[in-house]
C-alpha cells in the first residue's frame, strides 16, 4: 500500500504554520516505520488532484492499493473522489481542515478530530460507500438544484472577493439578503421542472430539489436525516413552490432538520430533472449549469477510510 497525501493549500490560507505542522507530523511518523511508502502532493487549482492521483496510479504496480488522503475542505475531497471513483484499488481518507466537513459529520461532531490523527488513519480500516453519479462527475454528499445552489454560489463568490475577516463579518447578512431576493425571483424560486424518480413522474413547480447521499449540508443536518451512504439509495427532497415568505420558512425549516408541509420526500436509485432554462446545480462544492441532469447511486463504489472502527449510523438496507 502506498499513502498519498494531497494538500489543498487554499484551505490553509493565512495558516501556513498549520500545514507545516501536518507535514512535519507525516515526515516524523513515516521515518519511524518500515515498509511504508508515501508521497506528498499539492493541488494548485480545481481538478488538479485528479491528474496528480492518476500519475500516482501510473507509477504503481497493477493491483497496488493507494490510500489517498484529501487534506483540506470540501473542494479537495470532491476532486480526490472524482479520481478514485475510476480506480478500484484506491481508498479515500477525508482529513478535515475545511469550514464545514459535511461528510464526516455523519459520525458525530466529537469524532472530527480523530480524522486528523495521521497514525490512526494509516492503520484504519476502509468501509464500502455509495456515491452519486452524474455522467463523469461524482459526489459524496449531495446535489442541490434551485434556491440553495444559487445562493451558495453567490456566497462563495463573495468570499473570494473578501478577506477572511470581512467574510465572517458579512456572511450572515449576505446570506439573509440572498435568500430574500432569490425567494422573490420566480425564475429561481418557483421554476417548473420535469422530474422522474425511478421512472415515476414528480413534475411540478419547486423551490428546491435536494438529492442526498448523506444528511449534512453547510455543516447542518437537513430534513433528510436518515440519508446514509451505504444503503444503495438516494434520499430526495422536493420543496414545492409557494408564496415567497412561505418558501423562506419552508427552506429554513428544512435546512435546520425540521419537516415542512411543502416538502415531498422519496427514496430512489435514479432521478432525472429537466428545465427549459439553464439551472444552477451544486454537486457537493462544485457548481455547474445545465438544462438537464440525470443522477444515480453507485452502490459501494468507493472505499472510505475511517478511524477507531467507526461505521455509518444506520445499517445498510441493501436495496439492490
């Protein structure tokens, strides 16, 4: 087995000392071990990690296991996932130094620090995990269509224009006004969609469509609290369009884990969403525009490494 540590330097903005400490820890640990191979890589731009991992695969022998450590936030985890999804002998380790770390929150907030313990992670076991597929793209947590996706995109763009301190100061105000303006825009908050879930028609006007593999978004548990990434199913929420203030109330409740009357919840293996106009689609932390999206669950597609013998909180339903 080879251990490949892929860093996202952007996740350590103004915190170079923190990345240096991790690098020192990795070096000190592997210098004391026998027969352990490792390399350290840096992802300089989006999708760079995919080519980095492909190079590591090509340098190895057929059948070698690569354990990939995604060190940073949601962006580097997304990129590493999209590399290992094509390689059956890879294992993926989320090492959380981002702002939300949605995937590992399924194990409990008190377990987050254990995902930063390199010696533990080196010897930890991997568990089979489902992923969401859209064409050649893969997501670990969720896909959002509608209000949340466009608002998240706007906030992300704002963050890139401000320094970290200014962003923390203005983020809540910006999010609030983004929700208000978006709720009153019928093209975004009350769009008609053609939707099929496992070949059943759910077409209609919706404010938000959420396709989940795990229950967390933006660090909070949504109403899809039973979504688990090992059951062979997608958990899907459709929030019906309504009066702007009612829409705001429904999405607020939904995003904070409460059920709302306007929300339809379904489980399925595939979903297709179509619109006559371009829609914003958020796959984990990736933003894409298209008029159609077809998603499916790929059962036990990747091996996720978790420390301390952790497992997903809900047992596998084996819905295949």
